[in-house]
């Protein structure tokens, strides 16, 4: 996430602002990630292909940053694709320019370290939720903690994220509506 600190402002010239339409692929699974994307407006998702089915792993919104960090840092093929769901305005920075910032700003380097730890904790919680919680419980958690996701994201992506079909998601929604 870009924080409007003095240090970040010193490096704004290294970022490329882009308007991208919905359904734009920023990174394909198997490619090497050479950029980090900071979202000003819109929504991106990460996903991978599992025997011809798209499996959504995460959604990213305004103020979020996204990259295939393992690919970005190790030059290994990305484990997932990055795609826009909505029209977006993003700030893009290359690997070389990002490294230049880290080499020249201890404050930003420390900020990045904190961000990576927060992401690690988030991913651990997400993994455990997928192991121990039912799709209905995970959907209810989205409703309670991130209702914006339900409003902004097409249902087939939400179903993919939950690991269920659109039909199963419709059943969950109907069941919850009857409870109200």
C-alpha cells in the first residue's frame, strides 16, 4: 500500500498511472512478475487455473497493493494470475524501480516489512478458514466483515473464492435470507 509519507512522495516519479478496463490481465499464471500494482480505484483479483476452472484466491480494492510477490522476488513463474474485475486506476512500479526505492529509503523498507507480515497473517487466517470453515460460514464472514465484496464482485467470482458452484452459493444465500 502506498502511504502518503514524505519518502513515498520523493519517488512518485517512478510510478506509472494507468487506466485499465475490466477483465484486463495484468499477470498470467506461469509468467515472471515484474511489477507491483497499487490500486487507486477499482478491484483486482488473483486466481489460478485448476483443471480448466478459475479458482479465485483474493480480491484487492482501493488502497491495496498486489503482486505475485514470490515471483517478483525470486524470478520464479507466478503461481496465479492477476486480473481486473472492474475498470481500474492503478499505479504500477517495476521491479528495478521498486528495488531502487527500498535501497534508498529505510523507512519504506521497514513499512514494506510490516506490510508483508500483515499479509502473511492474513494469508494464514485465510488458509485456516478454508480448511476448517464451511462455505456458508466463510460467506457469512464476508457479509459481516466485507459487505462491499458482496456488492461489487460478480457472484461467480465469490463462488469461486468460496470453493463452491454458483448454484451452491445461491442455496446459501436463500438459506440465509429465510433466516432473516
